[in-house]
C-alpha cells in the first residue's frame, strides 16, 4: 500500500474571516477613539472660550447693564464702554504701573530663581538638601498667613506706599526656584565637568554652559511670573496707598459698586487687563509647552 504525503489543509473560512476582521475592528476602534477625543477637545475649548466671548460682546455692546438684551452675538459694535472707562478713571496710569511692577518683578524673579536653582541642582554645599526641603515647606504656608509679618518687615524698611513694597517681596518665588532646579538636574554633569577641566569657575560654567540650555525654562518662568504678578490683587492693595500707584487689578474694584455695577465698563477694563496676557501667551506658547514638558511638570 503506497503512502502518500499529507496534503496541506486549506484555511477554513472562519480563520480567514477572523484574521481579516481583527485589523478592521482595531481600525474602527482607533477612529472611534480619535472622534471621541476631538469631540471632547472641541467641547472643552468652547466651554473655556465662552466666558471670554461674553466679555468681548459685553465690552463692545455699549450697554452699561448686563441683562437679557445683551446677546452673545453682537448686533452692533460700540466703543462707548471703553470711552467711559478711560474718561472716568486713570486707566493708562494703572496700566503703566502694572507694566513697571510686573516687568521689574519678573526680571528679579527669573534671575533669583535661575541662580538658586543652579546652586541647588549642580553645586555642593553643607545642608543643601535640608535647605531645599525647608524651601519647599514654605510653599505649604497660605499667603494670608504671612501678610502681617511681611507688612511689618516692609514697613520697617520704609517701603510702604512705593512700588518696591510690591517688587521686593515678589522677587524670590519658591515655585520658580523649584522649577529651575528640576530643569537643571536634567543637564548632564559631563558638560559641567568639561568646563571645570578647562579652568572655568561656577559662574562661568553657569553663564556659558548652563544658561544657554535653559531657554525653555526662562520662557516658562517669565510667563508664569508675568501672569501671577499682573493679576496680583491682595498684596498691592495693602502695600500701595496712593491711587495713582494702583495697578489694574486694584483699579477694577472702583467699577464694582455696593448695590449696582457698570458691567459694560467693567468688562471693557477687564479686557484691557486680560489682552496683554493673551497676546503674550499666544506669542510664546511653543516655548511654554516645551518648557513644561522638559521640567517634568504634568
């Protein structure tokens, strides 16, 4: 009896359909997931942008009151609210004060944060870790808890009623130092060792090697400090006595009456206060996102 070689079994219809259906199913799932993410992103963007849109329509509506007659779709564009605000209050002076205070404070904060972050990340000195833990512990203290001692210190220096009463306390930010340290830890130590072999000191290494690599960090620190200082209200209200020295957030309180408020003028002045931050963020958005990604903040 002759023995014949076994014939290969043909793939069954069930196996073929299962093999071809799996990639299709995965493709449908991926498209469905992408669609869900896009829908969620659009809904979130609309929810976040809607208050800004209402502020725009109210500011350019020309009406003093915010009622049912104010539509989210403006029927006409008027600058009456802006004219009324600029004529009644020294908005240009307050805007200039905000620029001066925010600019100087941001410059000092960035310099102090970068230098302190470099020291905590790359230098060796006694009790470094202990000092850093104490520094982080200060972030747990509410701002309201240090207002009285901070006022007494600034008052004893004779700075109350001047811009320096706002600038000096904000010149050192714990979060900025922490952010700078986290960024600089990722810089390879081999670069610093190569600088030391060439005879460079700590400041030379910082200026020539470390600082050029910190452009994303500088962008993040600058934007965060500008946003915080520009919107700061409580401490400038306490430290600045003269209304001519007030900043824009303090000036907004004059448009809020006890029984009624001029919402049109309030939205116009709020738009003046918000617009520089929006423009600044849109201009440096790429550096901001890159800096947050490289500093390890999620």
